[in-house]
C-alpha cells in the first residue's frame, strides 16, 4: 500500500507551485475569513470553525462531526489510490473560473457576516485551484470525496424548526404504534408522552428532547449513506435513491428506539426506560445502517463488463488461441 501511495504522490504534477497557491489561499481565509468578531473573536475562518464546533458540542449539536470529515476523505483517497493514480493530470485553465467565484462568495458572506457562505467560497476556490493544476479529469474523479467537505459546514443552528418537526413526528408515530399494536394507551401532549399509573402499571412520563428527535442520527446516517452509495454503486439513480431514503431510515430507527423505551418503562418503570434511552442510543445508528444495507442489497448492481471480462479471463473462460 505504501508503494501505491507513493505512486499516487509521484503522479501529481506541479506540487511546488500548487503548494504556494494553496498556502496563499489558506492565508487569505486565515487572516480575513471571519467578520463576526462580536460573537467569535477571531478573524480566521478556521478559528471561527473551531469555536463553532466547540460551542455546538457543549449545546448538544452535531456540528463537530465536521472534524472527522478530513479523516474520512483521506481514508477514501487511500482506498481509491490506484484509480486516482491512473487519472491523467495536466493543467486546465477553465478551472480557474472557480477561484473568482469562490472569492465572490466569500466577499458576500464577509459583508453580511455569514461566515458559512465564506466557507463555501473557500471550498469552491480550492477545488478550482486543484483543477487548474491537475485538470478536468482529476476534478471529475475527485468530485467524490471532495464534496464530503460540505459536511464540515456547521448548519445545525438552522435546523431548529426541522428538529421540532422531527420530534413531533417521532412522538406521534411511536405513540400511535404503542396504542394500536401494544395497547399501551399512552397520552401525548406535543412531544411529552405519559402513561397514568394504574393497578397494572407504574406509569411514566417522557419528553422527547431535541437530541432525541432523530436529527443527530439523520446527519450521521446521511454522511455514511452518501459515502457507502458512492463507493458501492456506479449508477447515479441507485446512489440518489439510497441517499434520499437515508433520512427516513434515521426517523424509523428513532421511532423504534422510542417504542422500546416506552415498552420497557411500562414493564419495568421510568428508571429502566430512561436507562434504555441514555445508554442504547447507538442502537438507532445500527438500525438505520441496517436498513441502508438491506436496501443496498436489493439495489445490487450487475458486475461491470470490464470486471466480468477480467474474471472470465482469470478463470480460463476467455477466448483462447488454438
């Protein structure tokens, strides 16, 4: 593997001038990347990003997921090292058009104090710089995983309305199932679910908090589904179909978790239900990812003609010279 990575590195032309241009681009956004100084005392886009990640972690938001994206991109590059090495690389001047576009986006965000827009500009311009030195074929071959960097942009602050809607939806679906199928006779007031104590049950009360809305699992499941779809499918419609289903899988998994919490609380009391809610949150991801894998199995593509020919040749099924 190390030899293949070295081959990939050696196949990249113009590394010195590209490094200088990238360093200048990064310096621009480091020294003039953030204008919201009244909120985050840093002129650096990257300093602002770190502060948002740290603040989001304290508030229970998922913005800090962006810290993992560079590692994920690096892992995908390692996995696709042979494919990326084979891409012809040569300068392509039209890619330079993305640099002023990135600057325009950054300037617009800087003027209206929307640093997130500046981050989009940074990614757009950097992509154009890479394409300017390494060419159109590289841009096409590296589009994924480069697009994963969009997950670095913190957007959870804009999802409060969606989060509330998911809380209501998850609560409604889980309580409806418990009433109709499990005959639990729950009462619901918005996102609050309770069961009155009786001779047969102890009764319980839960409030489906924002962290339990499913938005957290939806973000992670979407990221993993996008990665899985691009790595395992060639056809665009299969990729898109699986990606569009991922939010539904996350909501379904969250509903199943709530149903289990309510059922355990009825059988063993409020404390037992709370233990399931707090200690088995990972089950939400496992259920959602299980749904992704099941649908992916159903969407399984036929082998590519190249792979089929290579397999036939390797097993002696190819045409032989008499």
